[in-house]
C-alpha cells in the first residue's frame, strides 16, 4: 500500500468538462423574445366569444405580460442563486485542501490521548495494522548534530502518508511539544481522496529526548499539466544519505526494484523502519480532523484502535532510542506490549 515517488507523483488528472451551451448561445437565448405578433413559439391566444373579443383582449394581454414578467423574475433569481452557489464553492471545491493552522481542539486531543487508551488498545486492533521493521546493529541516527533522531519522508498529496501522520504525531507528542503543526488533506484525485491529516512542512518538535525532522517532498496541489504535484521540501545531503541507505533492499524487504522511495518512509534512529502506511487510509474516509481527534478517547472505536496500535509501536521504537525516557511513557503497559510484539526493549 505504499505510495511511490516512481512514477513521478501519482494521481489521476481530472478531465475538463465538455459539451453544454456556449456563452454566446446562452446570451442569444436569454435575449430571445417571448411574445409578439406572429409568435413562432408558445401558445397563440384564442379569440373570445362573439361580442367580447374587443373588450377582453387588452385585459388578457396585460395579464399575460404580468405572468411572463413574474416567470422571468423567478428565472433571474434562480440563475443568480446558481451563479452564487457555484462561485462560492469554487474555493472549497478546489483541486487541493489548503494547508492551514491546526485547530486548537485537534492539537489538544492528539497531544493528550489518555494513558488508559494507549494501555487498553496496546497493539490490538480490529483493523489490520502492520508492524514496523526492526533493524538491529545500525549506528544511531544523527541529524543536524542531534542524536537520537527520527526522520520522516513523505508528501502532502500521499494518502498513505496522511494515514501514517496521525499515529506518528500522537507518538511524538508523548516525547515533546509540537510547533507549527498544520492540517491539510491528501490528494483529491488519488486513492482515499482528501484524507484529513497533518503536514510536517515547517513543523518541529521541542523535545529533550528525541530530535525529529519531517520532509514533505511534494505539495497536494496537482500541476497544471496533470503530471504530478508541486515541489515542496528537498532532503538535505545528510538526510539523502540516510534515505539512500535505509530504503534499500538490504533493510526493506518491499523496497522498490526501480529505485524509487516509497511514501511514507519513517526511520526511527536507524533501528526501526516503516515503509508505507501501517493501516489502510480508507478507514479515515469522510472523517474531519475534529472527528478523528475527538474519538481518540474511545478505545473501542476501530479507527482509534488502528491509530493507537500504530502509535504504540512507534513509541516503543522511540523508547528504545531514548533508553527508556521518559519513564512513565516507556514503562506503560501499552508500550511494553508493543515492545514485546516487536522483540525489543523499550525501557
């Protein structure tokens, strides 16, 4: 289920609408006469009874004019309403969900998932969740002079990245505080379209335990030529070396044979790797950020189970890197259950 950068950036180009009346034809139709002399359309007024025709005709003409005027007014009103509706929806129905500030309630919910939810879910989920790949014996990751570290590599358009950012954002919030974390949606023309999620472009984690770097290679805005998405972040030389090393078939059984890197890719201190989404992003279909975040207090919710089980796996990997710090997180039963399932020591 991984999203690959090869070919370029995926997605289907929406086809422009075809057919319909031209602006010129619509203008002609709108100005066409609805009455007069020998009308070619409509109903011809019938003559009245003998002796009444001369007196009745003017009254009927005025009545018909009033009726037609009323109809024309209704038509004008309908046209205006339609134009306003279409114009007003042009932004909300654009080709991409804009990146915007994370609502305070959503940020609060993802940063304060109750410990009881983590412990109740553990790694049990009614929706299938894939385990991360444990890779032992590698040197700890150093990024920008910081170690231990976590590197995320993905793209805003990628639906699999959209799904993976939920548990990752939650797991990392257990080790620090997010800054400049924004919300957006995955591509509207890809699998699981417009999956509500976060963007790591420009985001940072303030933590005494772990250093985090998020790279969003592409935006979620389709290019005008329909071939991919706009460029956003470019991995540094240091990040590129980590990516080229740990996305190879030596470390990832599902590595692309064409040499491309699958989105998303997560490297937790070179000892735990995730390639692709841990669960199907389609389970988030139609849900808003507030709905997903608001259900994080309910361990019986299926979406919550998939997100939290994945977050516990990630937390166990981070705890292994931090040597069990912070203690209250790393010794919790949910994290210990994940560590046991992975065969690692979390604290």
